[in-house]
C-alpha cells in the first residue's frame, strides 16, 4: 500500500510541473513590456507658459526700448546691440566700470540668440563704452526716461520661439509725461540659463494703425480766427485742438474712423490745450476718459499733470490687440481750468 501511495504522489508532482519543465530544453522568459510613456506636451502650447516667458523677458525688452524703430532677424544691428549692452551695463555700474572682452561677450550672449560681441563695430552708435586697448570702459549716459513695456499678445509661436506683440514707452520721475516709443514684434528663444529666461532673435516694428478721419458731436464755435473741429486732434499740431464747452454739450464724444479694420493696442494723447503753458492752465484738462471699440469700453482716471509739461502725453493701454474701424473717445470728467469752461485735447492717436 505504501508503494502505491508513493507512486500516486510522484504522478501528481509530475502533472503539476510547467510545460517547459517537461523537456531538457532551456526556455527564456519573455521580457517585460516597456512602460507606456506619455508624450511630453510642447510647453509653448500653454498660454500661461508663454505669458510667463514674456513677463520674465520684460527687462530684456526694456533694454532696447528707445530703439523700437530698429529691426533685425537673427543677428542684431550694431546700434541696437550697443544700445542694449549699454543699458544692461547700467545694472552693473554706478558711475564707471571696466569690462574685458570676454565679459562683454557674456553680456552679449545673455541678450541675443545669434551673433557674437566680436562682430560688433566698436565705434557703433548707441554705445556708452569707450574702448581702451582690450578693455571697454562704461560711462553712464544722461538719464533717459525709464522704459516701460506693455505685453499686448503672446498667441503667435513655434516650437522654438515666441513672437511677442509689445508696446514701449518712456516714463520720467513721475507718472507724466509719457514718451511713446512704438510697438514691435519681439522674437524670444527660450533659454533657462539666460538671465531673462530667453534671448532675443528678432525685433520688428509695428506700424501705427491708420485712422485718417475724426468727427465729433460737439465743438466750440470759431473764435479769433481759430476753429475747434475734431480733425484738429489728429493734425499733428499742438497749437490746434478739438474743444467743446461743457455747459453747451451733452454726452460729447470724438470718433476716429478708419477706411478698413485696423489692429489697435492703445491711445496716446495730450490731456489739454498744449498751445502754451498759460492756455493749458486756463482750460479744462481731461481727468476721466473712456474709449469704446469692438464692443469693449475702457476707462481711465488721470492725474492733473504739472503745467510745465503742457506738451506731454499719456499712453493708455487696451491690455490686448483689438480690431476696429471705429473708436469712440469720451471725456467723462475734467480737471478745472483757471479761466474757461472749455474741454480741450490738442492731439491724439492710436497705436
């Protein structure tokens, strides 16, 4: 009986063996499947990423602010490059500082995606450096207005570059006057090792939108050979103005008209009658302004500028790029003039 039990036990063990154990052949186990790796999305597809990149690069854009009219693709021109290098050096120098050629190369590479410092003409305009042998002595330039950057749009991009729609203006020691430099398309190449998170690979000025006509529903009557039509506000002459009398006007508005839809980003205007300082003080100045275009209305409250800056301008942003062929401008409130009951705007234009 014991032999029978032993034979049955051996038979059960043989039946429990895996198939590969029934032969003398060696069978390798199948390799484990590779883990599924989700494809990494292009970060440029993320609007928040693009906006963050543009905002981090504002300091880079500001270095070139005064050269808004320059243009380049790939390698910058000498004037623009020297302007940027001089402005960048201001962050390192108080009165004067000496830079070696390798250090100048580092400054250049921190700003631009292509080209090299060695390719620049040492005597190029826009430079605040004096070359002394193999060194460059930086001297502070006269105080220019601080550059401010408006990031209008970051919706255009490729896998390797971001095309930023910008507007740039200068600002003195107070909030007025503002100096509009222009709008540009700036091409950024992401570079996490760069001080501004990217370097510049292109700079293309954007033309001002064309609004050749202006009309209004109120105006001051002709006086002493002067007229006050809406067209005066777009004639490029500070000694003329659009004007109306508050006591004789209801919901006064000035409307700018284009022949075809234009892309607009903001408004530049003088807030009073800039013929001279006395005339500026005697008439009302704009305190609250509203601008309507494309179904959107933007409102602005403006401090009363010092009279000595009577020829100055405000730069007002629409915080984006809008398409319109009609723009309505309304004066909601005023800073009172010292003598007359008239509201005046010498000049305005859209950007």
